[in-house]
């Protein structure tokens, strides 16, 4: 097989790594539009937090290790499925027998003038380097972050730790509104404010303003906020523009079937670029998190090997690493809410149809692993529902599970 992997993020790397475990004969070309060896995006924050050198995921010699032809700084600008080829940014053409689209996602900023120079983001190592460079130069004393989703909150904490005055505006009434309920969000906001971050809720930014370079953010209220550093953290969007005219079916992301194959012969997709179904609700959307990208890459590799493996569906799981208080949010906030607060710790479990539909843990995360496992395996928890909030739940896991006649691993 002559395989072309477009993208060298967690999804693309996972395809190559899994394939190579079983197939040493196929040729693999992997392209990345970025000028680096592959890296793990969740680790970027850590590098700048600790001042460590960037440690490239799988090491700098990964291309030799996986026996592949890695070409960085090479962008695909079109896919011609009839000819089984892609067009590159330098005008050259590259042929493939089988292609995997693993181009991930980029910043999605639905604000006027969002393309203006002078607006920073953290969506890639290149983007993060540019932002942190401004901080290191000492030319930025304060920052304004638009959006308080998961990445926005992590950036706020990082920039505050690096000594900047940070203001964060969020149009909803809470931070991380898609994954946190009001109570859990309030704990995060409290911790952020104690760290000196100025969190402004119910504050909708509508445009970046400035002559040639962005200088301020206009709010729906009519007010304007300025800062040395303007940062957009308003969401992500799959990198699919290069697929225009290819005949490949897209919606918000690339549409794939349960084997993660697209509508085009010999083309698969995995990671943030792919619209996959949720393992609990069946809903089709882009689940832009690391473990999904890695798992999808594995499924694609096995299917490239002809195994006809069916994807179990994407999961929803996020954790905040730099809040000073551990927090994890898994699954969905639907159904009956069970809740217990002990000091700084909060545990919430959502039950629907006798199964765990989601959980939110702050402070004490010890039950996270068992909740995730029970949820993903759709275990009927009705027999031990009243024990889910106990501090020792999951500690005597065999006894806990023995209570459930429906439990099957
Ligand atoms: C700062 C940050 C922190 C995060 N923290 C977490 C976390 O804690 N936990 C978690 O689960 N998830 C986290 N995520 C999300 C997670 O990193 C992504 O879900 C994951 O990286 C998706 O992997 P991917 O391979 O699909 O895409 P990406 O990682 O986006 O990689 C895409 C690759 O495609 C290349 N590419 C794009 N377009 C083209 C083109 N036209 N031609 C050639 N190459 C192209 C890019 O250069 C890149 O190599 C974080 C993301 C960021 C940005």
C-alpha cells in the first residue's frame, strides 16, 4: 500500500504507529503544514508554564522509528480523488493509493475582523510560540482573552502565571459552559479570580477593531476593551477548506462511517477533522479531544489492514491541569444529578436510564477512572447507585461491581 497521511497530530501519528506494528511493507508519506516534528498539543501549555524545551512527541527520530517519509512545512491545498493525488502548496502533486485526512482543527473566531493581524491564539505550537514570544520580549503587560472554554481558561491561567494582568470575557453566564454546570463552573471562576484573573461573564465580544493591526475588542454592550495582547479562544473548526471540490462529503467536519471511511474510495479521516458519533448519545459531531484522535487513528490503521473494525464512538472528557484544584468532566450533564460536596471537593454523577451519563469531579478525582469505565461500558448502576457518592466508591471495586448483575467487562 502507498499511504499518504495528511497531518502529523495525534490522529496521524496514531495511524502510522498502529499500522507499523503490523505492516512493515507499505510506504507511508506523512505531511504536516507546520515546521516541526510531531508534538502533542496538550503538552504545549506545560512547556511554557515550566519554561522547558519543547519535547517532541515520539522524539525527533520518529520518522526512522516508524520508517516513514515525513515532510514538515508542506501544506495540501487540494485533493483530486479521481487521480488519487493531492496538490501541495508549492504547486507539486503527490500521488497516493490510500489517504488519511488527519488535518485537525484551527481557531474558529466568529467575530468581525477575526483575520486581522495582532490577534493571537493557542491552537498550534506556531501560534503559541508567537504569543509567548511577545510575553518574553516584555512588550506585553496585560492580555485580553475572548472566550472561556477549556483552552481559554488554560491560557488565562498560563499568562497569569507568566506575570501578565489577564482579563477574560465570556458571553455565557459561566466558564467552560459546554462542559460545566453552574456550580462546578463557579468553583473554577472563584479559583481563577483568586489567582487575579479578571473574569467577565455575560460579556459578548462582537469584533476586533484597529486600523491595520487589532488594538481592541468591541463588546455587544457598546464598550471597548483594549490590551497589549488580544487573544481569541472562541472555539475550533476542522481544517477542511482544501477539500472543496474534492467530492468528499463534509458538514462541520469530514463525514465518516463507523469504520471512519469517507464517501470517497480509499480515503479515511480521523481526529479533530472528522465528524464522528458520540458513543453515548449517537449524536454526530466533532469531538475535538486527544484520546478520541488517538483512538480513531488506531481504528483507521486496523481498517487499512483490512480488519473491518467498527469505531465504538467518541467520548467527551476534559480535565483542567493548571487551576491548582484538579477538575475532570466526563460525559454529559443529563438525567438525574447526584451530588455531594465535601470541603473543597465536589462530586456530581448524572444518571440516565440506570447508567452513568456523565460526571463532574473537583478536588478529589479518585473515582474518575471507575466512573469513566462504568459509563463507557454502559453498566447498569441501579443496584449500587446510592454508593456512587461515597468517598470509598471504587476503592473496593470488586465488591461494588459484584452488586451489579448487569456488569460485564
Ligand atoms: C493548547 C491545547 C491544549 C489541549 N489540551 C487538551 C487536553 O488537555 N486534553 C485533550 O484531550 N485534548 C486537548 N487538546 C485537544 C487535542 O490536542 C486535539 O483534540 C488533538 O490534537 C487533535 O489531534 P489531530 O491529529 O486530529 O489534529 P491536530 O493536533 O490539530 O493536528 C493536525 C495536523 O495536521 C496538519 N495540517 C493541517 N492542515 C494541513 C494541510 N492542509 N496540509 C498538511 N498538513 C496539515 C497540522 O500541521 C498538524 O500536523 C488541546 C489542544 C490545544 C490546542
